[in-house]
């Protein structure tokens, strides 16, 4: 359960829009539902859905949503508004064009549901054009500074765990070592949580450096001495697309026969967990409450169970730290 702030409405908006941007995440749909229903039930006359993130904004692919439009989506993965990575939005002239499209349609404010990159776009849009913007953390990566949690993280972790529990069965039967790659190009939150929760022998994340050769020698020695009949190594994909294959290759050189399993986009799909539906619904409704309370240029996130506002400038200028003590639990518990 979350604690919601008491916010006094001091502003009135006739018309707002929302979009989902970056990698989709399970829970974006309940967040859309939360925003649309909270807005329409709080006196905002019109809510528009923008298709395909910032791509649909700059091509004016914008359609009115009603309370009925968001019926029966709370349990669905993906995003009914579709999502995209729109590189043109990094250009100030394109953002100015986007703002003009919103003004032409009398849309007075924008709610952006997405990851850290999407928040950078949202911040620049409001800073440069004055269009009020509220951000919601919608990413499986859980890498938004200032927010303990993001919409989709819990579901993605559980999806990976479901897969790894199955891999563990066959790993045990055949006394094999598996290298399981999970998502997280820049951050190891998924890998760390999944690694701890599946009882992984080792977790590799972009935040903490390791020596590839030493690591493989230790693993091979452990297995040669009979320690661990099966093994699960959880690896965050990181920036280097070949990392998992390189670890496998080194292990093969040392006489091991590791199997690779890349979970990939499976982690982005599926029905949102109860936790993510609750988080998304509360954040969606709260985004509207913050807007009506006169806030702008903020991300509405969650800290220690309380819904909070974080300036977008802070969100985009900091990096969320993966706590070393939590990461070290992975090695502490596997023996
Ligand atoms: N610096 C920036 N300036 C303007 N717009 C940006 C910037 N960075 C990202 N965006 C916009 O946000 C979109 C999504 O960003 P990005 O691809 O980083 O994903 P994200 O929102 O971080 O989500 P995830 O990491 O979960 O996939 C980009 O395609 C672009 O449209
Ligand atoms: O294949 P895509 O859509 O670029 O997504 C990959 C990236 O998106 C994320 O899954 C987050 O949505 C990252 O972990 C990953 O690096
Ligand atoms: Mg991101």
C-alpha cells in the first residue's frame, strides 16, 4: 500500500495529453488508465492519447480518450498507446515543433510515462517551451534517480525468476552451468534482484567491474573441486553485446561446457503483477493531482512507500546508485 500526498487543487486544465516512451514496461497500461480516469473525474474535460511516444507527438498522431477507451487494459502488458524511441526529439527545433502541435490542439499539459531518456525529453520540452510536463517512471530497468521503484520492474523480475527456476531444474538434472542474460544496458538492478531471488552463484552488473579471466578461473576451479553440481550466473546485458558469449568462451577454454540463455524482451512483456498495477494506478492518479496542484517539471515517483515529487532536472542529472551492500548479498548467500 502507498501513502499518497494531500494536494490542494489550485489550477484548472481543460485539456491534457499523455504518451508512453522508450522501452515498454508491464504496467504502462494501468498507468494510462489511472491518468485518464483521474483526469476526467477531476474536472479535466479532454484527455488525449499520443501514439508512439515523441514520434506521435511530432507527427500529431493524437486522439481523444474517454473513460471507456481505457476499459479492460489494467491487466494487459505493453502499452495501448504504443511506444517508440524517437531520436529527432533530441533536437531543440523538433521540440519547438512538438510544443506548437500541442498549442494548436489547445492541449495545455503533457504527462510522459517512460524511462530516464524519456524524462530528459520531458524536462527539455517544458524548459524550452513552457508546456507543463509531469513524468511517471515507466521502465523495467528501475534506474530512475529519486524513485525506489518503477512501473514494470517487479513484473520483469518475476518473469525472469519464472524462467530461471525452470532453467535451474534442467541445470540440476544435468549438473550444468548456465549463463542467464537479463536486461539492463546501463544498470544492474534487474540482475541484482533476480540474482538474489533465484539463488544465483554469481551476478555480473555494469556498475561493478570484474576481471573476466580471474572470474572464469575461479568458477572452473570451483566446479572442478565438486562445488555446486549446477550453477546459474546472472549477467546484466550491459553496453557490450558480446559479454555473455565471451564469458562462455573463456569457460570453454577452461574445460567447462556452459549453456547460454538470453531472456531478452520476454522480460518486457506479460500481464503486470499486482504490485505494478497498484503502483501504476496510484502514480497515474497522483500525476493528475500534482498537475492540478500547480506542479510542473517533476517526476512523480515513490520513496519508502510514499508517493513523492522529484524535480526532472535532478532526475536527469543524477545516476541511481546500485547499493554495494545489496549487490554483495549475491556473493554472501550462494555458498
Ligand atoms: N537527451 C534527450 N533529449 C531529448 N529527448 C530525449 C533524450 N534522451 C531520450 N529522449 C527521448 O526519449 C526517448 C526514450 O529514451 P530512451 O531510449 O533512453 O528510453 P527510456 O525512456 O530511458 O526507457 P528504457 O530505458 O526503459 O527503454 C528517446 O527515443 C527520445 O525520444
Ligand atoms: O531492444 P530495445 O527496445 O532497444 O530495448 C533494450 C533496452 O531497453 C530496456 O529493456 C529497458 O526497456 C533496457 O534494459 C535495454 O537495454
Ligand atoms: Mg532508460
